């Protein structure tokens, strides 16, 4: 009996323990899991420069060339690089040549009109280079870049017409980099760079004299305004003048060296360009050394008297002078380097009159003065030609 009682008590204890365990487990509350908040990455505010910190300055915008006090107008009629521009000596028109294979003629009477009326001469089979205009404005002598050819165009009120194509071979073996017309309308000259040959032609296109400078390369050649001399710039630091000898009837006899080139006051690097004053008594030379020089060539060269350097002026930034032109009134000089800036100088004292920065959007190829020296034209690789007021 006692055994059964003990067993029953044990079973009751087990049952009670089980019930208590069950009730304890069910009474526990489930704690809901809190959602994880996504932390936003804070945006760092730009720090203002402190007292000791310097702010980086922004580049100032270049002034519009149209707002320059000398700006007159822009000729936009070419579609490729403009290689040369030239006012006619007679003062009637402006001519421009481009790698778009055209020669454009603008009458000065109508050039300022909004449409810039002009005559077009198409250059077939080649690309035009430097050219010159006869003193009477009736002819344009145009060199070609791809061949050794020279084209002569007759100019009339209706435009231009090809009169003659001069085949310069075999006299020139390399393309021609300069041509010029004598003021007496008797001669033309052509200058080749790498074969160093200078050719003298009669007006009919016949070679009457040919020689080499033997200076590795020729930079430029030009007749003096009185048609008596030819100035030649070569790779050397000196400029040499050759005299045209004629007989009593005015026929060509010979071309003789007149001025050897002065070592006193000479440039320190290659002479790249040159131009005469209108009275043929002075010569201006530009050089890779970043200077231009004014020379007195009105000397007794027959007694071996050499040219004298009157004045030297330096390009402000030391850049080499690539091209220059003297104004017809001998008062001004315009120079350009291998960039987009034009500098106007006072030829009488060598001071800078004005600097036109960013005159073009690409390298300037040439400048030219109008007959009255009031307007300066500039051509560029940016396909544009600009006109500038030079009388202020």
C-alpha cells in the first residue's frame, strides 16, 4: 500500500512539474525585432577658403575682338586657311588667297557693306600661295604651293581672268615661297626656299636671269619700290641687295650684288622677312631673334659702303618675327609672330603704337596696308580676314 502511495505521489509531482514548465514557456512575450535604420551619408559642404588659404582664380574671358577700338569688319567668304592678303597699290581693291583654292577680289568702295561683295577666281589643280599685285592693279602674280608654277591673272572691273600659267620648271625644283612685281612693270621675280634659286622674269614670262644664293634656304625676296634693287633674306643673319643693271634703252643687262650685308648691327639669328620704305632709301628686316631693324641703304655701295643700322626694336615677348609690312606713308610698321597678335609700331622712333591681342583665332599669315595707310588687313589660318582702323 505504501508503495502504491509513493508511486502515485511521484506521478503527481511529474505532472505538476510538466504543467508548470508549459505555463512558464507560454507566458514569455515575443519581443518584436526593431528595423535597422539606414544611415544617410552626409554631403560634405564646400569649405570656404580661410584667411590663409588662397582661392583659385578663374581665367578671365578674352575680350571680343569686335569691341577693339581698331576693329572694322570681318570677311568670312573663304572656307579654308587664308594664306595671303594684299591691298592693290592703286588703292582699288583687296585680294585674298586661300587653301580653298580661290582668289577673292573686294572693291574697297563696297567692302564695308554687310554682304562684302566680291569677285571669285577659282584656282584649278593647285593650292595658291603668296601673291603680288602690279602697281597699276591690272595683274596678280600668284605662286602655287604644290608645284613650281606661277599664275598671272588679269584684273578688270568684272573680276579676274587667268592670262598666263608660267611653268617655272626646270628653273625651280621646289615650290616657290615668294613672288614680286617691279614697279616699272618690266620684271617679276620668284624665290624658292630649299633650292635657293632666284629667278628674274620678263613680263611675258621668260626667264632672263637665274642664280642661287647658296645659303641653304631663302626666306623672302622683294623689289625695291624704284625697281633698282632686289633684297633677299636667306638663312643667314644678313640681308643682301642686288642691283638691276640696264642699258640706255632700258633693257636688262645684269644683276650685280650691291650690298653684301653689314655684320655691324646684324641680327643674331635668321632673317625671316623684309620690306622697303616707299622711297627705297631704307629697309626693314625681321628675324628669328625677336627683333626688327631699320637700315639705311642710301649709301655709296660702289665704294663698298655698307648699309647702316639705324634702329633696333624687340618684340615684347621675344617671339620671332614671321612677317612685317611698312605703311606707304613710312610712319608705321606692322609685325606678326607665330601667333594671333598684331603689333603696330611707330617706324620713326621704334615705339609700340598698339598691340592687338587675339586678333585671330589661329596663326596670322599676312598683313597689308591700304594705299592711304588708314586700314590694315590681316589674314589667318582661321579662314578669316579682318580689317583694322590704322589712323587712330
